[in-house]
């Protein structure tokens, strides 16, 4: 079977990767791309049964690990387990995320706390816990999944709360890149436009789908493979001097 790595000519043989939110559609696609390029991939997810199913479907080289990105202690335990089993960590993909929708007037404080805990605090906890192993790696890579909502302040599907957390991910990406570059670690982010996944599907009514598609110059939504291909590139040696950047995968939507 041809993989994304075969298509773009990227090999990452022997490297160890952790993809948070690995049971989800985007996380699963990124895990598959890394696995196809020769990585051993851990799928970290609070939904451990779904992560186990995903790892089994991906096949040899994929493993599931319980991971609640909102719990610093649990994150530390997961990273220690991966290091003990695999001998290190080379690549961290901070993909875990949740979405909130609707107007600010209807949003609750609990909505804000939840979306911040997963989308922003989770990136900090996982990156912080992974730093020692990434510093020991000769190929340390952090890839954060942001969103065009971080540039627009929400407004497509996710609301302002969601957009604020993704803007925070973009800021963390720049700051971590500046501090970790002397240790040979690159930190970059991907900002997809709308990707059709089980998380976004409930909000993509026929009217919303038509309106959003018409607003995208490329005439279609992003796919999980669009995101995964860029994640694979940013994790590779070919991107060794790209650091602190957020690359938008949006079909030129932000250029309108």
C-alpha cells in the first residue's frame, strides 16, 4: 500500500512519535503517515478503547497509551512509559482538541475552562513533559495542530473561545521554538481550515456546508491527509530549519 511518506519521499525510520488525540480522524491520519514513513507511533488519547482500536487497525509499530492532556500527572506518566518502552521520543504531535460553538453570550464559564484545558493547557503540559526526551533526540520535533480560527478569532464553525485557544497555540509555537531551537528542537504549527471529521460533522448542516465551501477559493474542505502530509514534512529532516512557523492548510481561504 502506498503511503504519504512514499508519495513525498520522506523516511523517518526508527524514530519514536507520540500523537495526542490519536484516536481521532486527524490524529489517526497523522499517525498513519508517520507509521508509513518508518516511525514507531504511540497514539495517546483519553478514549483508550478507541485508541486501541485505531492502533490495531494501523498495525505493527502502532501502540495506544492512556493520555489525558488536561492532567499534568497523567501526561508525565505517559511520557515515562513511552521512554521506558521505546527508549526515547523524537516527535510530539499536539493534536488533541475539542470545539465549542455558538455566540459568546450563550457560552458558559465551563465551556471556556474545558476548551482551554484541552486545546491550550494540553499543548503546554505535553510539550513540557516531552522536552527532556526531545533534547536527547538528534531529531526533536514538535508539531502543534492550530486552526485558521486562531487567525480569524473563530467564525467558521468554532466560536471565539475556540479561536482564542488556537491563537494561544500559535503563540506557544513561536515561544517554544525560540527557547528550544538551541537544543536542536523545531516547533511548528499547522492551521487547517474546516476538516470534515466526527467532531465537526454535527455542525456541517447542508446550508453551512454550502456557505463554507463557497467561501474557500479551492472549492473544498481540507482533508485529514492534507494535514497529515504537512505534519510528516515538519517532522522530517527536510524541515530542519523551519522553526516557529504556523502554516495554514486552508485552500487560500485566508487570502480572500
